C-alpha cells in the first residue's frame, strides 16, 4: 500500500503561484503578444493556476505540447518522446514554457533547444512548478521556480506515479506502508 504525505498544501501552492505570477507579470509587462506553452500532462494544474495570475499588456496566446520520457515510474531513461508537438507558427514571439518539474533537466533542455531552432523566439523562458537540482543530469536552470525540492519523487498537483495522483490539489510524497 502507498500513502501520500503532504508536502505543500493547496493554500501554500496558491500563495506561491500568486508571487510567481506577480514576478512573471513584471517581466512580461512590455512584451508584445506573449505565448505560453504548457507541457502536458504534468503542467495541467500549474498552467491553469499560473496563467490566471499573469497580467500582461497583450492577451496571452496559450498552446500545449505533450512530451514524455520512457523509463520506469520514478526514473526517466534519457530519451525525450514527443507524442504531441503541433505548434502554430510562433516565430520571433516571446515564449514562456510552463513545466511541472525540472528533474534530470533533459526534457526542459530538449524542448527549449527545439523552440530556438524552430522559431528563433524574441525571448524564451521557462517556469517550473518544481525544481529538483539534486537529480540534474544536464546543465539547466529554470527562470522561474515555484518550489525547490530535495525529496526523490513527488506526486499530485499534476505530477503522476504511473499515471495516478495527478488530480490531487496538493503536492505529496509517496511513502510505502508495506
Ligand atoms: P526531466 O528528468 O527533467 O526530463 O523530467 C521529465 C519529466 O519526468 C517531468 O516533466 C515529469 O513529468 C517527470 N518527473 C520528474 N520527476 C518527477 C517526480 O518527482 N514526480 C513525478 N514526475 C516526475
Ligand atoms: Mg510524468
């Protein structure tokens, strides 16, 4: 049996996202027609809450991609898969990528390089709900981070363990109760 220990409550998450949204709004306030790209499935809840906290001069254009990496339930293999990568022409636009977590860093690094090659953006930044720098394999630092974590594996608020627990409104740690 698995039990989930709460690490961040819904209220703590909302408070932090309001701060992040404020910071991003300051940085975006003069940008023309910004594009926000959510990386599915993990960014589902974070994206929905974050965009509601961004105030910008021009309305946001919202896009989604779906990226994943093969591997076990708690460890990625290294190869980034692109099950859905259908973006409109967003050449030379200001792009903000929204991710659930930067762990090994492979997904984020891959996707930002892809966007640079394809669209030569006017600016390109990444907001991650979580950063787990102790698990980093490639050099990468997100521009905006909700929480920096030190635990090995977390679930909830969009993040899954074998496609379970994404719907939890809090962030938790799986603990084995045997
Ligand atoms: P990467 O290792 O930085 O490429 O992360 C790849 C993806 O693995 C993330 O976008 C998440 O969807 C998933 N992932 C990484 N760490 C965790 C975790 O602790 N819990 C749930 N999913 C995770
Ligand atoms: Mg996942």
